[in-house]
C-alpha cells in the first residue's frame, strides 16, 4: 500500500530527527527528516548502517517538506539495511507464561486456555516479582523445579542469560505499507508489537523504531528447536517507519516509558486491540543490548527487538481456539514518539519474494557510483 510520510510520523515530528530508507526508481536511498524537512543523504552515506557508524546523520540534498511527501515513484522501505537483525524473547512475565503454554500444549491452540489458568495460578506472581538472574530468582527456580513446573522458557525469563536470537537475514525486513507474511502451514500465530533498538558496531544505541516480530505459536510450541522456522520466513520481519535518533528530546528513557499500541483489523470485520508496555519489561533494554553484543562483533551494526508484553488470548472463531491471523488482516503498530507501522497479512508463500540481497544491493550502488559512500 502507498504510505503517506506525514501519517507515519509521530505527532511531535517537528521536534525529532529521523533516518530511514526509500526505494527510488534508481534504487534504495537513505533519507533523513529534521525540522519537518526531508533530505536525501545517499550521496554522503549510501547505507543507514554506514550513516550510523560514521555519524553522517544530517545534510544531503533537500527533497522537500514532510507535508509534500516523497517524490513520485518513491516508496518507504524498512529503515535499516546492512545491520544484523537480532531479537530478544521472553522479556516480559506474560510472554514467559505464554511460551510455557505453547510448550505444554505442544503447539495446540485448543489446549491453551486450560493450561493458561493452571500456570498463571502457580507461577504468574512468582516470575513477576523477581529480578532475572538474582538470588531470589534462583530460589524460585529451585522451587519450581521441585514442583515439576520448570521450563526452558522460564530459564531465559528469570535466569541470568536472556534469550537472544537472529530474527532475519540482512536486508530482508519489510517496511511500513508492505505485506507481512506468516507460513502457509501455520495455524496458530500472531503479531508481536515491539520496540527495536538501533545500535552502531560497538553496541552504542543511537535510536529506536517499531517492529513486528511475527510469531508462529504452533511451530515453536512443538519444539523450541523450531525457533528459526517460527521466526525467519519470507516477509516475517517488519520494521519502521523511521528510526528516531536520540537527542535532547528523545532518549533511552523514552524507550523505557514507551507504550506500543496494536490494532488488528480483519477483512471479516474482526478487530483486536492490544498494548506492549515497556515499563513492565523484566530486563532493562540496555542490558538486552549488552547481552546481544556479548563477545560478538557486528561490523555493520545491529538492531534488536526488545520483546513484547502482548500475547492474544481471546478467541477469534471457535471457542477455545484462541487467536490466529487470517490473510487480509491489517496490523497497525504505533507509539507516540515513534510513529506508525502498518502492514497487511498474507502468507510467506504469497508475499512478494525477497530478491534484493547483499550482492544485488552492492551491484546497484556500484552502478550508481555510490560504493565509496557505503
């Protein structure tokens, strides 16, 4: 769908500094927005990754005011390119319980409601009350093991090590307005509205954006070893609309206070609303970044999904069957300081194939004489 730049930005965009990408007839361009004006930064920094690493975040050729939008034939892309796409999971107590439910239900949505009631009563208060990795968390772990209630998901929920995984390949994320995909053989799935932190090669967090970490509950519920199949599929990673860069008016504390709103509107008239409240996260966002960086190196930087509080439990069709997507669902994720990310659901099989990988991207930049600006 065509996306209006103004409607995708937060209400206070005149006071913010944003960076993103757009597809022009010639190829991908790096664009910035500051003081209500759009600039094309591509000649100075041909990748968002390079712009962030080299701090080339202002200037460029003037495109025009935000109200006028992008030039004819341009379309917003995901606002990242060469960065590794990482994600953290089970970072909220509710999501921890839901992952244990999936595990115990073996991916069968029909069993979820009964298991949910049992687990919430037995472990809900406990995992909400402890700091992950603390002595109290270790004592709770011992008690849950003794009761036969322990799970690999609780290990990453309250243990010392967070769950960090690779969500998608470099350059595979889709932007606002694009189709987002779920596997055609999945029968229990949902969106995951999240804050995505944007980091330079050294792990410094320079800004944030929104993301949809599409989740296949049936696949991961059958086995945690199916995580890659559940998470990394064609068009299954949506990021956007823009990266809001940190400055005096927008900092990591705004991320910690962020409330992410979700609306799902089905072609069948179905509507679901949800929220992800970052104040309820179990681990601080900067701790998640530190655990992602660890002993690894990311020469082109990385982005990190922070996890979500949202897990839909209401039935969509049959009683006890829970929620799952249908083709045509419109998923809108918004936050007051980050803007609006909107995607329409299809299957990964039917979504436009991802064909512009690193080699094709490099060839395009070479043809445009922009390799030196990477």
